[in-house]
C-alpha cells in the first residue's frame, strides 16, 4: 500500500509577487501594526496548490540530484539540552556529511532549533520556505546567519525526531526535490521574529525564500520517520542553484499517540 500523501493543499506565493514579509504573529507590542500589516500582506499573497507528496522510502532518489538523504543514526538523544549528547550527534552527522561531500575540510554548526513539546517552537506547518535566500551576499547584508566573507560551499540541514516513542505521524517533514526548484520559483522572504534555541529566546532577522508553485516540482517525505533516523537536506549550495524548499504538513493521528518533537540544525561545510 502506498504511503504517498495525495491531494494535499499547500499555499505558495502567487505569480507576479516578488517579495513577501513576516515580522512575527501580531501581538500586543509596539510592533503590532507593523506585524499586522505584513502578516496580512503575506496571507493575501498566497494561493493554494494541490500536491502529491511521494514517500521516498519506496524509491529513494539520489542525493546528488535531489539534495536530500535519510540516514540511520546510532546516537541517542534522551535530553535535547544535554551538550555531551549533542556533541556525539554532531560527530556522527559530520561523518555522514563527509561521505556526501568528500571535499569538506571544515564544519561550522549553527544553533539547534527545538520543535514540539511544551514551551518549544511549533512545527512550520504548510509554510514552504528556504532558510536562506539563494544569494549569499544579499542574505548576509540583510542581517543573516554569518559574515559575507565566510560563504560556505554547502549549508546542510539536519532534521531528526527526538524523545518520541512512536514514529512521526502528525506533522511529517516534507521537501521539494532540489532539481525541480528553479531560480524563477524563488521569492524574496524578509523575516524578523523570535524563536527558542538551547541558549534561550532569540530575535532573528533573516532574508529567506518562499516559492512560486510550478508544474514539474516534485515533493517527497519519509513516512513514519523515527528517532533513529535523520534527514539531511540542502539549504544552500555555493555557485549553484540547489536547495530543498521544505515545511511540515498536517496529518491525522490516532488517540494516545505522541505528537512530533524534533531537533533541526544547519551545518556549514567549507571545502578549504
């Protein structure tokens, strides 16, 4: 029996809209009117498209083409704030990254992002995006993640369920085949919001990317991903338009099962 997700609607940016903005959900603060204006502008810029999201377990595409790979993980995470466990996890991921990118000579890790569970970030449901706009210097000059002088050769995403007894059922992580995401699909996405990291709540100012929908784009997920698996995917590739637009989608789940909890991170890979 196929585990493909069929006839699922995801909102994309309408054709003709080149820039969207998100400055956080409207709240009782000095930024209320600014947040509301940009939030309404974003909502009115979107139009749903109906997708089939293919279960990549049945016929896994090649990482060199699609930009993502599911890998078994030996390290266990029983406390997502335990630095020793996270360091062991990083070492295992770096070994996998070296297999995928044998020219790698240096790795730089970004913050861990916790999603799910009490007091943590919620899954980014039905919000297809890239964490980085696919122009490094434009993204960094806007106020991004690093210095423009340190453009990595690859930014690899790492997404893994943690602290769960059952597989991920209610909010699976989905991603577009990088070979089907074209420069004309990219939409400038200006963001300023707060999120929780292991070091506490941080305000992020970031130039990300949203996407137009186009026939020919292919979407995938891995059904029932477990805590013993990590999804490696591509955020950015130097000198090449190659990245996986991604988000979570909502699925029905039986009573008594555990909702998704996950750790997400970005690993910068340098070839020199």
